[in-house]
C-alpha cells in the first residue's frame, strides 16, 4: 500500500477515534428520556378555598422558601392563565408558563423549561370529595432535552409521587395557621 493510502487510512482512524471520544465525553444526541408520574392527596377545605393554593402566588405561603416565583407577566403578580414567571432551582433557572387556571373546574396546568435541558408539564386537578374536603391529583410529564439529564428524569419519576404526603402536610399546616390567626 502506498504512503498516501496509509496516511489517509491513519487520518481516517485518528479522526474517527477523536469523534467517538468527543461524542462519549460530550453527548449531544441519542435517545432522550420521558417519564410520567402522579400522586394524589386530600386537602381539608372546600374546593373554592383549596384551588387558589395551586397558583404560583397562592403556593408561596405553604411551599417553603425555595418557591419564589419572579413574575414576567402579569405585573403586579397574579395567579391567572397565561402567567409567565421564573423560579430558581438551585444553580438552575426555570421559565414557567401557566397554561390553565380554571377555579370553576378545579384545573391548573403549567409547563416549565430548565436551562434548555428539561421540559416539564404539570397538571393539577381538584375534585370536591364533599363540602369540606377536596381531592388533589398532580401529574408530571418530564422530557429530557439533553441526554445529560436522562438519569435525572428517571430519578424524578421515582421521587415525584413521594411529594403528595409532603404537599398535604404543608397545606394542612398552612390552613391550620391561617385559621388560628
């Protein structure tokens, strides 16, 4: 084989190896994970009193210090369909859009994107169990926008259902404190 062919073959091998290594160290394509999870819990309040607790502003008093939405629209901040806001998630920032906010039918829905890596759709449905009790169903659909978060998506799908008890306890504590004032 001539030197030119050996040189070309060596160049192809080196280039292919470099491309494989780069792709392994910096994945930019590949299958993206999608996961679905949900949970339900009970709020000991009529639906008309429970529903406002699932708007971004209504969530502030019970969700804890990490829930601090910064509204882009509307200003001043108001829980309404079409609201757009940012929320910090540790070192990451997310942009949220309220896609449904219907108190009459007990339905709220959101979509948020974190750093062009993760998209999440949240659907909240409230149903009166009786005159003083409301059942809340929360559904998450998470989609990886980058293979780098595939494992995170699967982990969140396992941990999301555990939030039901936490949300129920936080809301109950908030409602007790509010009525004792």
